[in-house]
């Protein structure tokens, strides 16, 4: 670990944002006001054909190494994946908005660590310290190295954080830490990103991962909330093409992209003018793809514009109430393709009879000025029921329509073992564990369909700094160098 580059970077704290706003909630009625409807609001709603479910001959997809089931908490507010260290499984929040991997340590006595799988580190294993501050407290502890298995793939001597202090807000979620998957290798913090590291160790051929949130049918009826795919293109999991868009330069290593337009039942929404990828625009917006956020968060002003298309929407400035019978379809135009969000996705909990808002439901689209550049946060709500690729080699994010006609089957378990080019120090127990999970090393990493001419990343400079002044990230070295990142 080298901390000789003391860059004045802004903190990576979108997970902070995620945890502040995990669930859109009821409006504060004493601060509520009606959103004025826009004049050209559509009066008749276009009925769209949504997902077709083909009920015959589903595609069988084997859970080979590189392909792992995603778990979710009971409210589907967070999504996690098991990683395995020394034969013990740790469910970690999949967070494309935070910078590195850290696990709750056995020294942690905070309530958030109660009844969780804790990692037992030895003091002399510590090579650094870490401190990741959230608005409600900080996650801090030591950095250790150990062999780690994710989706049946082993990364040898991976450096990760072991926290002895975890913010209270994590308490009600069953995961045991955070799998941070930033858009860069975060070399500036000295903590490597797991996918880039697997690639560097030649465990995977292509430096990318994909997420398919939303439950799959499985031949074994195992509970799941989707798939996490490392390296492989997994063509059977989507239909049609993958539409790619550049990851825009930003100081936070966010997966920040351009939303070309938002169409609300076919009407192109117009917002206040803002800079998007170097150009002033009233229709394009910036979006951070953040699996650690549950909802979709627009800036306050943009959220009001979006809800002005709904009849009689009400807001307290942050949360919105919309009619439960709303049927508008929102199309996010990204990478030259419309990705729809339908009412079954954006309509949340119903207001009770005595709330004064009977007939209203919570809108899962919130308004919060959480980014300095006005970027929206496209959380799990947007990722749900879609195939999303996060591509490091080409600095792109791609989306495709998910293939609903899939059934997951365990891979044949004969002579299975994990895939690792590095010296395999995994215990036989660990191998046995993976065997029963149905992994094999028969992974096929297909070539990316992208050509090198598409591989340029955007050079536009964006300042996507989140402006919450309470948040900071500090990474300290036991050798004395201290990197203190304050916004
Ligand atoms: C609700 O709004 C009122 C009026 O603005 C404010 O005084 C109160 O603190 C708010 N309550 C909450 C829980 O935010
Ligand atoms: C995750 O790990 C737990 C604990 O070992 C295990 O019970 C569960 O089946 C695992 N789930 C998946 C999807 O791997
Ligand atoms: C755990 O806590 C004890 C007592 O505070 C401390 O001495 C030890 O260094 C800690 N171990 C780790 C791995 O942080
Ligand atoms: C890649 O591996 C080499 C050694 O094999 C190491 O020196 C380098 O730091 C690694 N880079 C990353 C980004 O993991
Ligand atoms: C997205 O939908 C809008 C409204 O229906 C349409 O005008 C636009 O051309 C579509 N964009 C693409 C890329 O198909
Ligand atoms: C939708 O619900 C609202 C509130 O209950 C009601 O006033 C309105 O008539 C309903 N609209 C339709 C088209 O059913
Ligand atoms: C998935 O399971 C549901 C409920 O059992 C069933 O209706 C549907 O046809 C299944 N889909 C596939 C692709 O097998
Ligand atoms: C797994 O790899 C080992 C060693 O490379 C090989 O002998 C074995 O046949 C492989 N198993 C499968 C299922 O491909």
C-alpha cells in the first residue's frame, strides 16, 4: 500500500447518501404543497406492453463460477452477495457507489455488528487503517490482506477493511460489510477494487461485472434477488443489444453517465439548464448508477418537474405523494435507447385512510440536492429487472433488457474447484463449500462485443462532488502517512 500520493480528492460517500435515503417515505403533511401540473400534461395514457413472460422452454443458465446469486433483505432495500474468506461466508452490500471492500470485525461492539457474521483479524495482520465517514457515524478499522473468494473466483492476498466501528444506520440490514465497486481502481486510496484485482491476477479475462437485480426462477427453488456476474458477457441473461454509454470523468469514481432525455408518457421533460458532459442542456441530465441506493433521486427542482406530469402530486420538498392509480411510463434515454420505468416500479406504499392522503401512494422518486453537479442517483429501482454491465476496460456502463425466460440451474459439481491462477491456498473445506454451492471452474469468458474504437472514455471533466459537508473519508497508514479527505 502506498499513500505517497496525498491527493486532495473528495470523499467517496454515495453509500452515505444511499443509507440516508434507503426508503422513500411519506410526506411531512405540515410542509406539504401541491405540485402544479404542467399544462400539456397528457390526459390519456398510452398503454404499453411491458415485460413479456414466455412460459415455455426457459433458457437454463448454469451457476458456474463468475455467476453468483444476489440476496436481498426482506424489504428489498439492499442487495448483497456472499464472499468467502477462510471458508466463512460474509454477505456484503453490493455498492457501486463506494470505494472499497470492508467487513465488520470481531472487535466491533456497535449494535450494527450484533448477530452479524464478523471477521476475526489478528492485530499484527494490520497493514493500514481506514476510516470511511458517513453522515451518521463512521466505519473505521484496520486493513488486512487475505485470500478471498467471490462467485467461485479467488483473489489471493486481497486488501480489505475490517471495521471495529460501524454506523448505527447499518443495524437493520443483515449484511456484514460493503463490497464497494467504484468505477476506477481507486489507487489513490491505496485500496484496490476487487474486479480490477481479479483481472490483474488473470483470474478473469475482461475487467467488468454485471448486475441483474430481481428474482430468478431456480431449479432448486433457492431464494435469490438476482445475479452478480463477474467477467462473462452472460448473453443468455438479456435480450437484444447492450446499449453502452461512457462513464464521465468525475472525482468520486462514480459510475456517472449521461441521461440523454427523460420521456414521461412520450413527452420529453424539460428542466432548468445545466452542464451535462460539457454542454448546456435542458433535457439531458447526469446520473450516478448506484446499487447501494434503493430509489431514484433527482435534484429537488428536477423531481418537482417530473412529478408535475402526475395529477395532483403533493410534496414536502423531498418526498412525493402520487395517485396510486398512476399509469405514466417514464423512459430514461441512455446510450441511444429508452429504458422504461413503469408504475409498478415507481409506486410505493399507499397512504392510510386517516392520513388525509387516501388514494395516494409514496413515489419512489425523491428530490434531494445531494450532488454538487446536480447529478441524479439511479439506484436499485432503476437497475431492477434490467441487465447492467459495468465495464472497466472500456470505461462504460451498458444496459439491456433482461431475459425473463431464464431458469437458474446448479452447475454439475463433479471435479469442481475454484478458478485461480494464483497459488491456491484455499482450504479443502472452502473447496467443499463451493462444491455444494454448485460451482465449477468451467467458466467461459466470452469476448466483449465492443470494438476498441468504442473504448475511449469521456474526457469531459465533471465535478460530481457530493456536497454534504459532514462527510469525509480518511485513509491512514500505520507508517505515519495520513490521507485526510475532507470536502
Ligand atoms: C414537518 O414540517 C414542519 C413545517 O415545515 C416542520 O416544522 C417539521 O419539523 C417537519 N417534521 C419533520 C419530521 O421533518
Ligand atoms: C450465503 O451464505 C450463507 C451462510 O453460509 C448461506 O446460508 C447462503 O445459502 C449463501 N447464499 C448464497 C446465495 O450463496
Ligand atoms: C481488538 O481490541 C483490542 C482491545 O481493545 C485491541 O487490543 C486489539 O488490537 C483489537 N484488534 C484488532 C484486530 O483491531
Ligand atoms: C497488478 O499486479 C502487479 C503484480 O503482479 C502489481 O504490481 C500491481 O500493483 C497490480 N495492479 C493492480 C491494479 O492490482
Ligand atoms: C424514446 O421515446 C421517445 C418518446 O416515445 C421517443 O421520442 C424517442 O425517439 C425514443 N428514443 C429512442 C432512442 O428510441
Ligand atoms: C385515481 O385516484 C384518484 C384518487 O383516489 C381519483 O381521484 C381518480 O379519479 C382516479 N383516477 C382514475 C382514472 O381512476
Ligand atoms: C417462474 O416461476 C413462475 C411461478 O412459478 C412461473 O409462473 C413462470 O412461468 C416461471 N418462469 C420461467 C421462465 O420458468
Ligand atoms: C477444473 O480445473 C482442473 C485443473 O485445472 C481440471 O483438472 C478440471 O478438469 C477442471 N474441472 C472442470 C469441471 O472443468
